[in-house]
C-alpha cells in the first residue's frame, strides 16, 4: 500500500468576527474552471510549503504576507493573499489582478486581516 504524503500546511479561510469568509465568498462567484485552477495551486502549496516564485511571492514591506500567483484561462491572473498561522495557510483576500503590481488597497486589506488572525487566532 502506498503511503500518502502529509500536508505541510493546511488551508483555512479567514473568518471575520461575524463569521463571514470573504475568500470563500469570492471563490463561489468564479467559474468551476477558475475554482479548480486556484484549488490545484493551493494544494501544491499545502504539500510543498515553503515555496517561492513563480507560484508564491512574499510581499515586501508586509511581514508574514504572501500571494499565490495563479494563471487562469483567457490570460487572466488571480491572486490569493495568505498568511501562515500555526501550520495553517489562512486565505485572507482573493482577486483577479488587473494591473502589473498588486494594488495597495488589496495589500492593506490582506494585511489588516492578517493582523486580525494573529490577534484573535483561528
């Protein structure tokens, strides 16, 4: 019998104080193909952590904040911002990228949610 490779970290969705999970809600609005592509890359991170480019980029100027860089059909690019907390990859913010650099409001939102995770826990 083949042994399964254990996950190094496991995915968790960030939940605000009201229990809303913004990344889960964002994913629900995407096509099945987009969700599959994103899920496949997140699974790669779960089993291969820590990873670097081209899939994972540390966000300079933001401690403990990374983005998963996922290419979708039609030349679209998605980004899932995450932090690692107690061996969990906590998905903080997801969006379809429309500019060359990651917009500061998206970075700031992810960073605010990251601080919330470290303040309140999972």
